[in-house]
């Protein structure tokens, strides 16, 4: 048994029926071991591993090994068996995904923990710079995010286009993950490389008041500006997002700050004939 790994289910193996591979799986080169992993049949996996010449690290047409297949399904007992048999942990498939990424994407926290215990590298990234933490944040998988943060995954890691896990979580409205990342020390004022938008700006532009609130609770800077002098309050006003604007004003955002075109949040709301947001902006300290 590999270091740090316990016998699955206290020594008892899941006895599930192994179904026949589909025509697509046969064409893709699935081995019998992969099919057993896909079905979560730990007893069958153990039998295959005990057989002489078991091709533990064989790849199918997609480049996935049995460990990647099992991790994607979240069948931790099968994953533990494969790891104990010395399956290669950080091998990637043709899409650049590792077993850890597959587990993270599926929100399989126990599988993530088992892989990390076996030495899986949380910082392996795809060709576009996507790490396991970024992938979990993109997909809104909070349990995976928690397991990865516990394992020390880097919150500063960015994709090739300069976006980190927090920015993706803000853009996609994953408030719980924003809170998790902020609590783990993620930079709440990090900005995109494309136009220097902060997470607060991304959430404000979408009218995501819950995520705006989460960021403000983590002391995100309401006065940051992106390209063309635009701040979070202007974006909330432009989109007629009254609740997000209210939260920003309560945190000290200024309604009279002008962008490069000379427009303020108040002028933008007035231009939309948005009486509710105008009234909210008039509560700003500089109104």
C-alpha cells in the first residue's frame, strides 16, 4: 500500500457489476481495467491488478489511463487500489488533464484527497494554464476547491491569459468559492490582463450582489479602476444593478468619480432612466 493511503472501505471492496463496454469505448481502446474503473467495481479492479501483466498505465484513444477514468467517476476505492499498485499519478491525457483535475472537475473531494496523499501535484497545468484549482473554480465545485486549498494549491496561479481562480469564480457567480479563496488568502484585488478588471468589477457588471458582498467582506478595493477609468460602481450603474450599487455605496464607492469620457456612475444610471439606482447612488458619500 502506497504511503499515506488507507485500504479502501476499511478493507472491503465495492462489489458492483461490470457492464459491457459501449461501442464507443471499444473504439476508444478502453481496457477491461478502465471499464471496471468506470463502473466503480473495486473488486473487479483488484482482480485485474492481481493478474499478471495488468496494463495499469495503458492509455485509451483520449489519452486517459485507468486512474484518470476512476478519478473522473469519483470512485475513491478504485483510485486507492490503482495508487497502491503504483499507477502514475500526474500523467496527462490528450486534453492535458491529470487524474487530480478530473476529480476536481467532478467535485470528488475524497478522490482529490487520496490523489494528493499519493503525491499528486496540484500545480500541474494544461497548455492554457488551467490548474486543478482553477478548473474547480470554473465549474463551481466548492468541495474540490476546499480539498485543494487544504492541500496547499496556489491561489496565485493564472491561466495563459492571466486569470486566476478567484477571477473565474467572480465572473461565473460562484460566491461560495469566492469566500473560500478569499479566506485562503487569495488576492481579492487581482485583475484580468485583458482590461484590468478586478473581481469586484466582474461581479458588479453582472449584478451579482452576493459575490459583491463576499468581496467587500474580504476588503476588496471599491476604488480600483480598469481601462478607460471605469470602476465597479459605474459598471453596476450601467447595468441597472441597484442592489450591487447599494452594497458598493455602503462600502464607500463614489458616485461622482468620472471615467475618461467624463461620465459618472450617477450619469450612467440617469442615462438609463433608472430611478431606483439613481436614488441609491444619491446615498454615496460624495453625492
